[in-house]
C-alpha cells in the first residue's frame, strides 16, 4: 500500500501504520448510520482469509449494539452533569 492509496480514504489517514500490509475495516452500523469502524492490521500481505473477514463481520454485527448502548449511556451521563 502506498500513501496514494490512503489519499482516497481521508478518514483513515494516519490511523493505519505504514508497516501494515493487510488491513480489514468493518463498519459498525446502527439504524443505517455508521457509528464506528473496527480496524485490524497485519504486517504480512494477504494475512486475513475470507473466512476470517466473515467472522470479524459477524462479531462486529453482534457487538455494535452493545457498544452503541454504552456510548449512549456515557453521553447521557455527561449531559446530566
């Protein structure tokens, strides 16, 4: 991956180490909106198999509502002060 590649994805600029040769980014979607992104990186090329990527996607689908609820609770707590 070159720096030119990341110029097409400004939201990821500076978040992926230059040594990462394989990257998986899975969006965390709540009510049709992206709440966050889970990113994994490895220094080996082609490190993540399609099966692994699918598993990560399934895990993200399961944990996203929990993380979103925790975030909402934190927001409400901060506003209460």
